[in-house]
């Protein structure tokens, strides 16, 4: 039994005429009559009194009509709800971001712009390297990519000409270490040839590693490290630093609470901090109404709302 058969029966009950009901339902009269007959066979009862003029419904037909009206109304309401859900899904924007931005920036940023219902984090992206985000934008796997970007000159070997971006904030990578018994950093930059510092490093092909390397190359003092671990995730770097295994750079947002309560301390002067932008990228040719509305809303804000600044206790 099909829903349209129930709609046929409702039309017949309303018009009391096979030909007019068939016209309303946009089918030929023989096809319409055959459907009504199939309904009667399915229900095991005569539903239409064909001997009256205009025709009438039998008592079984009157009962069946009430069922048809209930079922078709529920289907109509459900269809409307599903349509609204599809529209809402089409409006949503899928955003890819590294784990540190997903945890320490995105919730507050979404709340600031009231975007919680519009933007959906793409959790598969938390362990991607920078090129992965742009490839995902290229193939439409996500709508937006939120990523760190070096402020200083840094060779990334990445073509971004097919993408638009907005700067939504600033960040600092700060070198940190656990403290010794006197409260000073156990590991202090820049290290020496004789005593290289154990380094909790980032993935050698990652943006954070490139930004740190480029920044250190511009310093007058050479740094000396023994790389003991490499990781994509800042949380992994933070955990190993916190266990006392060495020194490393963390986004200030990630490190701030541990710095405030003394679990970590700065491992060098301010000049060792690496400035970063936080950029939101989209593909030039990727368009839908939700993405366009979000992009236009963000463009209205000239000053990035998401930023960090040196805390009062920063070494100088």
C-alpha cells in the first residue's frame, strides 16, 4: 500500500466522483479506479458504494477515511520536519582545526560570534599537517580550515592562491620547561654544544616546527638541542614537557594555566617567543549560503577578537 493510494481515497471521498478525483490526482480514470480497487482488496472490505449518485462511502470506507487522513497528515508533518532538517544541515559549516585550536580557542570564538549552531568541528582533522587542510578544502571535505600561520618569514612550500583567509586572532609560541627546586627553569635556552637541551619537537613537516626553526635562525645566539620526541599534537608535547623530559614550545593558550599555577615556567627570554597569526581559510570556489553568511559576518570585525598578550611575569 502506497501513501498516494491513501491520498487517492481522500480525493475520492471529497469529490464523490471517480473522474474528478482522477483529474485531481493527475492519473487516468482506469488507473485511479484500479488503485481504489487495490485498496479495497488490501483492506478486505468494500470501501465505496458505487450504486449511489454521487457515490458514497460504506461504513468501512468512512472508518478507513479517518485512517487515511491521520496517516497522510503525519506523513506531511514528518516530510516538513525532514525538509527543515535538510535545510539546516545545508546551512551548517564544517570546520577543520588542529587539536590545540579546537580545544583552547574554538569554543570561545564560536560563542563570541554566536556560531555554535552554524559551525560543526570536523574531528578527523585534529592530527593533520598543514597541507592536509588545504587539500581537504580543495576537495570539499570541509568548508573552513582554522590554522596557525607564521607572522615572520617562513618557507612553507604551499600554494594558497586558490583560497581566501581572514585573520581571527594572534598567538605566541612560548618556550617552557618544568621548574627546578629554586623555581627556575630546569632547561634554559639557548643550551650549549656541550649540554644540548632535550627538545620536545613538533613534526618536522609541520607548520609549528617550520615557524620555530625560522625564528631561531634569526636569533644571534645559536640554539643547541637533542631532539628526543616529535609530535603533531601540542597536548603530547605539553605532557612530556610537564613530566620533565625537556624543553619545548607551546601556544600560550595551551600553556597559560600551567604557567599560572607554576607547573611550567618560561624557558627563555621574550625574544625566544614565536609570533603567530590564527587564520581562517576557505576555498574561493566553495560556496553555500551558510558559509557566505558566516564569512560576511566575520568580515565586519576589523580587529581580531581572539588574541593573546604577554603576561605580567614574562621574562624580558
